[in-house]
C-alpha cells in the first residue's frame, strides 16, 4: 500500500535552482528514484510537489536535492522523515464511514 502526502521544501539560500526529491524506505534503500517531476518553486526558495508524493505505508525518508544538468541528483539539500501511515483495518474504515453518514441523517424524517 501507499500513502499520498503533501511535500514542500523551504530553502531560502537556494532560490531559482532546479530541485527534485527521492523517496527512501526505512532501511534507506530506494523506494522511488530521484525526480524533478511536479516540483515547482512557489516563492523564492520554496519548492512544492504539486500532487504530493506517493510514499510507502511503512514510512521512510524524502531526500531533497538540487538537480544536475540531466536531471540527476547533484547536491543534497535536506532529508525529511516520512511517518508510517496509521493502520486502519477495512472494518474500521467502514465503521467510521457508517458513523459519519448516520451523524448527518435527519432524526425525524426527510425532509427536515
């Protein structure tokens, strides 16, 4: 399974460069290769992954780096921790959904 997480980097000393990221498993093996796809500079030195990153459910690390000429990793800027996703069994998800729907249902007939 995977989790989609928002990702951004604030690097005030590095405005106007091409920045990318790489995802690593908890044991520091590669989960996703270094990429610059979807990374944009929203303000000077502030980099954002537009659609978020798809990370492993068991957590890991995100390594931010400046990209070299061919899009390869050149200089590491920062490393962040990705926490494991909360474990929810299918029964828990359905129970939560059932409670959410029933809490919005009118108590004395429809329409209210």
